[in-house]
C-alpha cells in the first residue's frame, strides 16, 4: 500500500513523497521553481509567444495540482484562454492535498483547493479564461477526442515508471499534438530523447531548474 507525505522544498513550497514509487512529485530543490521553469516558461510562455488567443494543454500527471494552478494564474495574468486536460491514475487523498501550501505562496488563495474538489471526467469552466477537464485513468487507456497545442509530461521518471517513457507512449504523445505542438518535461535522459527523435520530434535541451542541468522541449 502506498503512503505519501508532504515535504518542504528549498523554495519554501511543498512536494509530495510516495513510498510505493520511492519518488517525489516535484523537485526537493524547489517545487514551484521547477514547475515555473519546466512547464510555464519552456512550454506555456513559448506557445503564448506565438500569439495564440487560446491554448489547449494536456498534462500527463495531475499529481498535486500545482501545474494546473500555475497555468490558471498565467491565463488570468495574460488574458489567454486555456483549455486544460489533466490525467491522473492515482489521485491524492484529501488528507494530503489539504496540507499543500501552494495557496499560501501563490496568489488566488481560495482557488487552489478547487482543483482537487472539481469532479473528475467532466469539463468545468473555472473562469472566463480557464477550462479544466480532469481525467481519472491510466494513459494507456486514454484516447482523446482532440489534439493539443502543448503537453506537460510530468510522470514519475523513467527509473520509476519506465513504461511511461517508451516509444509507444511517445508515439501517442506525438499523435496527440497539433502540427507545431510542443511537449515539455523535466526529464533529459538520453534514451528518452532518442525515443522522442525516433517518433519524429525535434528535440531541444534547455537549462534546467536548480539541481537539474537540462530539461527538454520537443516540437512536432
């Protein structure tokens, strides 16, 4: 049986540790710092710079809800419409997510916990600019009805869940993107980058957050 607990990271924000996977949900060097660099700056801001008025995002691993929250704040601050789909096979319990301090560090304090309360498997209009659809499923059993501008690939690493970093899954990610669509992830493992290239992605290594030399941005 998996047990999880909340840990404080170097930037003062929380991460979660899973005993079953022996892995952290976010970097211990700074959870918010990592998510901002990997997903918001390398992904969402990169797509927004292309002057899109609405952006569709698929997140592999809802987890703590941090990436949802940061993307929501980005949509409000930039007045950009975001249609956000996030998949999760093992949702956190209320006992855990209520301990997370992201609402204390970021703005919109009353909003963060809503990401966990919102029902699964249905679209919810969260603001004028933000729509969230949480999918409770495993990625192998998920077949989207649309394509996406951006994928946040935030699964546990290939050393923990190698089945989520294979050619088969990367082929699926490629098909899920629009032409010119982008996948961003914290993982810069050599074999993973080769899997992306074998599936026609154009791969760029970018400077990583504290404690990580590189991250990856892959373009269809």
